[in-house]
C-alpha cells in the first residue's frame, strides 16, 4: 500500500505513541491504524491506558513520545484542526444540567462554528436521531442517565465529525439502555458513515465492533476482528472442576499435551474438539471429575489467554478513587 | 498485523483560517458569556438572596457603627455625611467584589460537573474560555452591585444621572478586574475544596483592606501598604467618590480620595491600574487554560 492509499484509508494513525506521568508509563508505544467508517473498539481493564490514549487522540493530552494523526492532522501540532473534525462522548457526564437539551446543543453549535443558517436544522436532526425531540426544551437535570448519554451522542454528532470518540459510552447504564445506545451507534456508522472509536471493558460490547485492539498494561497485545481474535484461542474452551485440581492438571498435561490454566478453583483447557475430549477426560483421569462444561471461545478467553488475567472490575473501586483523587488534586490539564 | 514505524503523513491546516478563527473566538466568547448570564438570570431567587448580606451590612452594621460614633458625621470640604452614607458605596463595592470572584470561579463547578471538558475540547482558542468567563462574572457582578443603587434614598444619598452614568464604567472595571482574578484562580483549582481557603485568605482580606468599611487615611504604615496592594482599593475609591459626588459640594470628594505617595489619585488612573491588574490576571488564566498535559 502506498502512502497515499493509507492516508485515504486510515482516519486515525498512531506510531509509537507513549505517555508518561512522572514515573508511571501509562501508554507504552502504541501503533494503530483505524480505517474510515469502522467501529473500532479499544478493549482493556481499568488502568490499562485506554483513556490516556483516547485523551491524546482527542488532543486533551500531549504524547510524551511518538505521534498520532486524526482525520489527517497531527494531534500535537494542529489540535484545533483535529478538534473541529472529531466528536466526543466522555466517560463522565459533561452536560450543563441547568440548561435545556436544546441550549446544550446550541452552545455546542456556537463553539464548533456550525453556520447560523444550519444550526436549528442540525439540532433538530440530532435530537430526532436519539429520539429526544419531545424533550428538547426540558432541563437536562430532569433526564435519566440513558437520556443524558443519548444527548451527549447527539451533541458529539452535531458538527458532523469524521470520527466520534466514545470513552466507555455505556458505563453505568442498564443492559436495555446499553442495547438502545448501541442501536444508535450502529445507525450512525451506517447512515452518516462516521468512524467510531470507542473504549470499553464490556466484552459483549467489544463483540459489536468491526475490529478490536486489546490493550493491557499500556500495550496493544492483539488487534483484529472479534472472530480473528477468537481464533487465537485454539478451538473450544473446557472448564473442569475435579476433586484435586493439581493432580488432574498434571494428568491432563500428560494425556493431552495441553497445559491447563487454574482459574477460580477450576481448570481451563483449550482443545480443538471438546466433544471428543470430554469423554476421554472422564474415562482416563484418576481423580473424580465433578463438573465439565465447554463453550466456543469468547473475547474473555482471548483476553485471559493473552494477558494471563481476566478482564474484571476488581480494581475498579481503587481506580475510581484514584480518578476522583486525580480530578481533585491532579496537575494542570 | 504489520507494524509500520514510518512517519505519519499529515495535512497542514488551511490558511483561510485566520479570519474565521477570530470570528470563531468572538463567537465562543459570546456563548461562554451568554451561558453564564442565562444561568444567572434563571436563578433569580439567588440574585435576591444575595442582596441579604449587603442589606445586613448597611442596615445593621452601618446604623450600629453610625450610632456608636455618636451619629458621627464625616466632614469633607464644606459638606458632611454620616457613616451609613460613607459605607453605602463600600457595600456596593462589596457586592461587586464577591459576586465577581464567585461568578468567575463557577469555572471550578464547571470542571467538577464535567461541562468544562466540553469547552476545552472545542476547536476554539482557549483564551475565549478565560475571556468569556471573566466577562460573564463581571456582568453578573455589575448587575448585583447596581441593583443596590435603588437603596440610595433609604440611606439619604442623592444620585444624579451623570453620576450613575459615570458609575457604570467604573463598576465594570472593578468587576472585570476581580472576575479576571477569579478566573485565574479557577483555572488552577481542581475542586471546590480550595474554595474556603480562597474565601478566607483572599476575598475577606481584600474586602477589609479595600476601604469599603473605613477611610484608608491615617492608618498605621503596615496597613497603609497592604491597602495600597489590594486591587479592590482602586475600585472602591472611585465608586465612593462618584456615588457621593451629587450629595457633596464639588471637589469635596477629593478630601477622602485614596492617596499614593501623598497624592490623591485621579479616578481615571485608578481605573487604569485595575484594568492592568485584570489584564495580567486574564493572561495568567489564558496561559493556564492553554496548557495541555
């Protein structure tokens, strides 16, 4: 592919993107190409560097090293050009609750220089898109969490951006609202052709993306479509509980030449064909098998295989504390 | 998956940008200002409530001190006035001082409630954020201060049309200088926790040293120096001289005008000093907002 082709193809590019906060290296040299019109998921646990990366791509932070471009402009050298071409939906709410939905959008139209003649019609369109037309003149403080999120998505689309960044767009929403939001997002991509770049730590959401980058400890550990990533796991995933997992693990290794992973008091094995594996397992191990189940590989399995740990929220409490602490006392932005 | 560590080819911004970016900045200043005024106007109950404190000062503090001074009248250049009349413009100044700084520091609430992020990621020069906020705070403060003019008959102060017209620019200059200070502080504050500190260690001393409550003459040296370092002093003095000008013989107001090195300062110079201070504070705020991690 020539440089010209790539410039047309990729709407986000990053090369060796690095961000250090003092001693802590939050992002460790990320390379990334996001194609125009795709839904690109950035998947990883809290603290993996997702938000830092998104903040750099949105020009809110400057990279310590490396470079990135969005919509054809360097994020560090031409932040205003980048900002004019992207929309943002933040992890934390960023609406003025004491204004109406329409007033929030009017504010946005002004600061994004939406031409005066188009303002009213664009605002009408985006409100329609997220089905908030009838609440246009209500104060945002009367909105539910899901409605606020929809309004933020509408606002992010108001100035017809090329890329819409969404940082954990469905965090804290109930499953039904999450599905609803996803409906809007897919609609946006299909009708407006906008590129969606989102971070998430929900596996089921990552499945909805066209391509996913798995990030852990500030590094991209895998990148591909959900099915490509799942193919990294060798076949089916079998979960076994036995009377003695240590003995069972040793026996399985000897019998099948696969190394079981101990996870939550059970053993996990990746095998090409679970249906053939399970009867042999029960027949040939000497310890009592208490339960066996198997499933097609999920992104959870991919994540566990690549990083050696599950993508869980155990650290969320502490992380959220750090986030609040950072907001309260952190350095200048 | 191939990794290509080659350089990224990026576009240069188009150069038609300059004119449109000036227009964009002005539009952004306007909308940042307008939002503050809209919120201020929506919260009319707060506007009324904020009159309670000046009224307390004027009616209770003013009357009490006036009485204990034996109904004491200040004599000035052939006229005389009571303490209540003396303190009245000071209370107008107080309303301006507190609402200017509070109004501008709403930027810290904006940060806390996330809205500031919406402004900071917009494709506008961040100077627009600082200027819009400073003008918003100044406008609110002017309204709060000028509302108090309706109390003039109550304290026996005569106002004339020229004196009120002259008051407008001076009230605005004071309001602008202090709201710029508020924006400069707010640009560095990450949470409302620091607010008490600002209140106790900055706003209250500024108020007490400004000459709102007592004349800044005949003070001990250390205090004279502090009062002259207080930017609010350079706003209180013109307010007082203008508000009382119609009640006193012409030239009489200079008798209590603020002095620097033995000279009574012309009110125009005082306004320039305030504008300079406001400009520097605004500059600090702009630098802080432009900074990116």
